[in-house]
C-alpha cells in the first residue's frame, strides 16, 4: 500500500526529498504529496523531528523515565490524567503501559535537580497519582532504531591465515 510504503521511508529519513520517494515507489510526485497530506491530516504523521545525541552537543541535558501509578478517573479512564501530564513542557512523551505502573512519562531537563523539582512540585501533587518511580538515563546506546554511540575499537584479534 502506497501510504505504508511512504511511512516506512519517512520513518527512516524524514528529510528525504519527495521526488526521491516518488522514484523509489514508482509513483508521481503529485501522488506522493497527496498521500503525505492525507497522512498529516489524519494525524498518522504527527510531526517531523531530528534525532540528536545531546552527549556530543554543548548543552546540559538529562532524560528520565518516570513510571506513574494512577487511579483512573470514572468514565474517562487514563485519558484525562495523561492529557494533564503531557501538557507540561518538561514532558516529551506519555505512554499507557501494562505491568506494575500505568503510565510511562519521558521527561527532559538541564540537570537531575530540574527533573526532581518537576516530579515533586508538578507531577506528584496531581490527585490521581498514587506513586512514581524515576529512572535517569545514564547513556544511550540506541535510540529510535539508530545506534547512537558506535564502538570505535577495531577487531584486535590477530589475523590467522593457513
């Protein structure tokens, strides 16, 4: 299906030119543009972003995963609580999940103290939140399917030939 093929291409390279997508799929640029416009209108394509290795940039940056246990609200389930949480600027993602916690909240900040302040002053006081468990990201090896930190060591084994 054209739209699924376009999604797979854009997921791997959102900067690819439309004419290259059209060539890859054997379609016209107009067909690809129309399909992308429909995918954006239907909120299938929700945005375009760049994956950045902040450890290599000149900026303080800390990420944390916060597991949140909540009391679902009557007739609204987790939706209202998730909406309230994702409106905070510090929050980069919110996922409903199975297991011991209900929500996984991805938070970014300039340092651990900033994230701790967010959790204690903004997140935890929400009435429906029963508990949180915070995990700070120490190092990223792979993110969104991309190896962030490649091993620079060459194979140091001795070459043996017959």
